[in-house]
């Protein structure tokens, strides 16, 4: 059964709420405390109903955000903070300074910007639209997402698709892994003759392997806790799969290591890397950890001839070609604003529906009563003629109510009390 839609006091309209942290509000050491590792999203969505009637969790390498429908009195924000704190075993005091809280149009615009790739560390990032889609699908599968929240995410996906179709926001798009490969080339003075080790067989590992091959590395080694997946990826890029238990041996052979496993703890520390470096003599080792939480202990950076970078280190590099991305952002902004306005019109119209239904019921009661009286006084009318009179009356009522209905939907609640007062409408009454 789908998650229920909450209602505010006395049925008042509720609000859309977004609470979370991203690369703009929190450093990596804080973000990794609330990141969801591999396989944790389903578990987290199973626990979320203890705190919220419904919600969607969007967790990527750069963000952990929870979207919900709230009564707007602050309880929604507090419950999301409690959820993040208890699930990740981190104190609310520790997390609170880094959490943003957006409400209503601000929350809607933020999600649309995320879906368009305009809020990513790498502007126009190709993966984010799929991640938004996966977040919605996971919430729906867990029955954690009501129809209003589902419609919000569907609208965000529409905005993302339109922005990519109508602007260059997705043309020649770069990714975190492609920037990392560029950094490796810069650090090592080129990729020709280099051996690269990819520790991941997921989507990020696939993109990384492709970028390494395109960049000119001589050999790609792939390892994963699931050896079969490592074999599949290695075969795709004419590389070699390495059993995970042989990771230290692979470190000795590699010039470049790029890791993104989704593990909750470090898989590489000073001991493993230090042992490999002693057997490498003077060969430098480039290590890029794009996992959140991090796969590599930061102390590895203290080892001579090891160049360790994490995902936040890529921020400065992602600022290259900023002017080009700003131009595309300017083109995409009107599309985003149009889609936000489109959704807001629907969202604001929700509160008017009970009044509109009651108004139309009242009008239909008056119409049918008057038509019945008129027809009873007219003799010799055929059934077809009687139906024409009834149809004319229905058309007249629809035309008279068309503009008031539209104004009620657009009135953001301001016109509803006036309409109820003018027509003496009682929403609990079937006739008004």
C-alpha cells in the first residue's frame, strides 16, 4: 500500500520539504557520515516511516537529501534530522550546522536544479538524472512515496530531460571519473604505458574504465568483491580481472588506482599501500578515491611518492571551462523556471479542489432543478428537444464557472474564503 498523504491542521494544505547536505554545505568528512553505502537505500527506506509518513532519499557521492510532504510547522525538518542522526549514528548537533532546509517553491526549484545537473559538482553531470530516477523508483518500491511526492519527482525528471534536449547542458558532458583521469594524466605526465587499477564494477567503475581506455592507458585491471562482475567489466574493456584477495599484488603493478566501492569502511590503508610502495621502488602511485564514504584512509597521503586525491579535490579542476558552463546555465534557467512554475500551478491548485467540487455540485443542483421545472411546464417537447435544453443548461453553467474555477486554482488560497462566503458553501455538505 502506498504511503498516505499527510494533512495539516483541519485539512489545511501541507508543504513540500527538502532537508539534507551536499558538496556546497558540508565537507567530505561530514558527508560521508550520512552517505548510504551499497545496498543501504532499501534498508533506510524501510526505517524512514518511523519518522515520516513518506519520503524519497536521494543519496549520491555529493549529496544526501530527504524529500517529504510536511505540515510546515517544523516537525518535518526535526524528524528528518532525527532519522539521519539515528540511522547513521551521528549526533544531531554534529550534523545540524551542515544541513539545508528548503520549503515549498525553494525545495521544488532545488530538486529541479539537481535533476538538470545544475547543482552538481560537475555542471551538467550525466549520471544525476538517472540517480534521481532511481531514488524515486526505490521509494515507490518501498511504498514510501505518496502520489504528490511522486508527481514532484516526475516533474523534476521532465525538467532534466528538457534541459538536456534544448540546451548544451549535456553536450560533451564530463563526469567525476573523467576529471579524475585528467588529473592522473596531469600528475603522471601522461597515461601512455600506464597500468590502471579500478576498484569497482558498478556504474562508476564502468565509466572510469572507459575514460582510462580512451585516455590511453596500456592495461586496465579490475577488482571487486564480486569476481564475476569484475570479469564482466574487464572483458568489456579488454582488461584483466583480479580477485579481491589479490588487491595488494595489483597495487604493486598499478600506476593509477581509482576506487569507488560504496563500502562503509576503508579498504586501503597505510599498511597495504606502504607494502606495495616498498616493492615499487621509485615508481609513483596516483590514487583517486571517489567513494563516499571514502575507500582510502587519508593517512595514505603521507606515504612518499603516493598522490592521493578524494572527490572534494576535484572541485577546483571542475571549475575549468566555467564560462562555457555558465552560458549553458543561462540557457537552461528559463526552462527550469518554466517547469517550476508549471508544477507550482498544479501544487497551489490542490487546496482549491474541495471548494471547486462543492461549487460545481451547488451549480449542478440549481441547474438540474431549474431544467426540471421548465420541462414540466412545456408540453409536446420530444426527448431530443428536452435533451437539447438540458445540454444548453450544462454548457451555460460550464462557461459561467470556467473563469471562477481558474481563478480559484491560481489564487494560492486567498480567493477560497471569498468564494465560500459569496456562495454560502459548506464543503462538508454535498449540496453546499
